[in-house]
C-alpha cells in the first residue's frame, strides 16, 4: 500500500522531532511525540512500548535500544534506567531523553557506542510517575506534592520489602514495573532521583542479619555495589568530590550505602536485587529537585560519561547457559557464586541463562538443578567490561533430561530477612522457615 502525502508529512515531522531535542522540560505529549519520533527515525535500532498506565491513565513508556531491540537474545544482557519516579525530581527525566539522542546518533559512528548497542539491550524509562510530573505546577528545589503519584503514594516506598511487612497498596505504576522486571532478564539498573548528589546502593533497609545494627546494611555483593556506585560517581563531573549539597552532609567518594544514609522501606533498588536478580543503584543527580531549564544542558554534560560507563558494567562477571544431556536449556536452575548466596536464589531464565555480576577474581560457581544435581566450577574472572562481554561459563548436566523440569514456586513476597532473624533466634520454626532453611541449605551445599 502506498503512503499518502499526509503519511509522508507525518513521518517527516516525527523524524524532525527526533532530530532536534532541546534542553527544556518535555511534558507528557511532547515526551511521547519525541519517543515516537526516535522510533520512526531508527526503527531497526529501537523498540517503543508502554509497560502500563499511571493512575490518571498516562502511558509508562519504555524505549528499548540495541541490535535486537524487540526481544531478548541469548548472551546479551538486559540493562535499564528509570527516572522521575518522584514526579518533582526532574533532571533524570530530561537527561535520559538526551541519552537516547546520544545513543541513536552515535550508533555506527562511534565504535564504543556501536559495540555497546550491539552487545547490550538497553531499556530507558524517562518517567515512572508522569502524573506527579504534570501535577508539579510550581517547580521547587526542595519539595512539592508532585513527588507522589495521583493517589498520594510515594512510589519509592511502595514495593514489597525484604525486611518488614510493607503495608501499602501496590500502585499501578509500581505493579507495572514489577511485571516488567519479571518479564525481562535484567542484570543491571539505576534509578535517577534529585535532591542530593550521590550514588546510593543496596540495602536501603536492614536488620541484624545484614549488620544494620552497625549503621550499614550489607548485601552479599557489597563489593560489587561499591564498585558500581564508584563507577558512576568517579565518571561524573563532580559527584566523586563527595561534598554533598550542604555543609552538614558529606559522602566520601560520592557514594553511600542506602541504609547508612537513611533507612527506607519498600524501595525499588532492594526489590530489584532481592526479587528481580538485578543490581540497581539510586542516583541522586541534583541538589535542586526541579531546577530551571537553563541548567539542563550542564546536567547532561556532567552526567554523560557516567551514564555510558555505568551501562558497560552490565558486562562484569560471568554468564552462561545451563543445559541437559541433549543440549536443551534448563530453566530455574540455581546458579550462584560460593559465599554469595542470595536470600531469593538466583535462577536461570527460560533459555537456561544466568548472569552474575562479579568483580575480577577467582570464584567457585555452583549450578544446581533443584532436587537433582549440583556442579561446581572454579572460574578466573577478568575485567571484560571493555570487551562488552562477561566471561562465558556454561554448565552441561549429562545425567539430566529436561523432561524433568525443576518445578519452582516463585520466591515469596514476605519479608524474607525476618524469617532468617527468627530462625537465628532459635524460635520454634514455622513451616515457612523450614522451607526457607531447606532452600538455603541447598544453596550452601
């Protein structure tokens, strides 16, 4: 079917929208128009979809970039950036649009960007709280009601929590992100905020198991999280100086453990790490939450290198496939590094794939087909981020056939670390604790 004059004109308009991105705030319609324009101009490099709707019915747009933008490809890790979950924290929303512009215009021109997009599937969500952004009528550096969604809920206190019962009603925006995490094999992520200048990492909440009594809530992958936070802060124009936003608060090297800064229940980064098998950090990018438009260009310049360097970290560590004697993938096999078992065991996806972010060094990787077999392999992990591919280490179970697919109930959304503290306090174990302890024993063996 031939295109009408109107169609051609429409496409040209979209392409010209994609070509010129100003340093200004883009409201819902303009943001949507821009993303559609980019997709029209770069159809083979991008995929645009909405993962759900806000309370007021606005689409939650995600633009996916990569050589295979529409679907997951074996061996290619999934990365995401999410901004504007607090509607009045606006810098991230705009710099993610400029990041999109930078990536598409440099593909096939810049060798680093080309290799990055050929070997990574990058998901960008410029706003998780479009209603809050639209509701912020008078920009303020400190606080407006636009922080919350239309139901007055703080989306960064709205996720299930691993440490205590989070008695909140899950909001449509939160549910959309939870479904999105469940449907993709995300490996690394960051969420972009404002109101401070620091890279903050897991855990945001804690208890005695994670050492929070000492004012720091340590995850099993604390070294990796420190590296991720430092990667961002050291490549940012000034975050690494650690001066913070006022004289009272300093962050050495521009990073902080979330709990050490302030305790937070129901946060998105802890949810990603515990239930999504995805390492996420929180980036506070501006002392002023909603700065004047004429500062946006400087914010983009300050963050550009850091945003790219951080994405490269998705290629840290080790990845591979777990297969049976016929070479068929085994989903739901547990694959973890010895000494780093996660409270919700990290499992292979439908294609039998695993991705573990680990710093260079020697590790023992334990692959377990629940109820059947375990296999240990010692690996020497180099720094492969410059090669855009983690070390490849496959596991083949010659005695297992996938007719016996491991049956797995999804990890419970109850506060898992509560169960651990109860068990360690030698309280009479409940059935739930026994199930959890058995799972932990399987991992530790």
